[in-house]
C-alpha cells in the first residue's frame, strides 16, 4: 500500500477536515531500510511527523497495521483527540501469527506474487472477488514490485508486540469487516471490552474495509468523527 490507497475514502473527509496522509516506512516513497519494521518504529515515525508539522489537535485513522499504529500512538502519547482503528488487532494471537507466518513462508519459497496469492483470500471480502477483481489485480501488480526485504520486514513487524489498549483515554471507534478472516469481528469485540471509551461498528467488507468500500468512511466513520468534534 501507499498513501494513494486511501484516495477514495479520503474524498469523503476533504470538505470537513484538513487531511494528512503519509507512507509508512517500507511503503510508497518512504525509506525502506533492511530492518524489521517494528510497531515502535512506526509509532515513532508518526510522532516525528506530527512534531515536525507542529500538529496538536488531530484525530488518527488507521487500517490493519495502521490501526495498530494509531492505537499504540494514542496509548503512548495521549495527544490524539480520537482514534479510528479499522480491521486490526491489539494482540497477535497464535492463530493470527500462524496466518502471517504462512505468508512469510510463501514469500521465502516463491517470492512476492506467491505471497500475495496466499494472503489474498484472508484479505478481501466476497463482493470484491465477485465484482471488483480489478482492485485485487491492481494490488497484485504493486506486490510484484515490492522489494524482497520489505515484504519480510513488514510481516515480521506485524508478528510482534502486544498493545495495552486499556490505557487509551480518548474515544476509539473500532471498525470491523463482517467478512474479515484475518482479524475477525470477535477480535474487535474483545478489544471493545478493554477500551475506556470504545465503540464498534461492524460493516459489510473483508479485512480491507476502506479499500473495498470507501463509502464506509462516509456512512460510518464520518458521522462518528463529527460527533467527536462537536463534544
């Protein structure tokens, strides 16, 4: 992924908020060092960006691993006004680790396209397979261009680190795809019980909700954001 992945979802926010998107390390135009892309590194990258721009009043939105980043940033720095975490997890369970390790093995054995093909059924919802195959193919093309060490370091980073989300003191909206096989709804239901100020929205999608159905931003997330701003 890169920041352009959110073009359609971000469209619904542009008249209501100032937007900042960035490429996480290893992706898009950001640096791609040959080290494990740890959650700590991702969070510090985000913090350095916010500090460099002197941003103080902000809401964080993240998808999948990006959801982990915004949750951990909110826990650690307590500067976000609110957080939206989509299709994500706080603790990499043994089952989730097994899924991710199968991706790593596929990559090590046959390269990035094989890894993509093995991962694909865990990521996308039924509607995408039936009606939006071109979306999957566009991400497959990107996967084929991804550097070998980047794939490995992204997966290895996703395997590590628990987040104590009970320490997050700002409002959090969890968004879970009802067809998400990678981080199922019950993961998010368990996370909801740990949050001080949490809400859960279950939407029709797979794991890549904001990519599959960008209107989720308009119909589900935007009304929640406006409610938070109005408080």
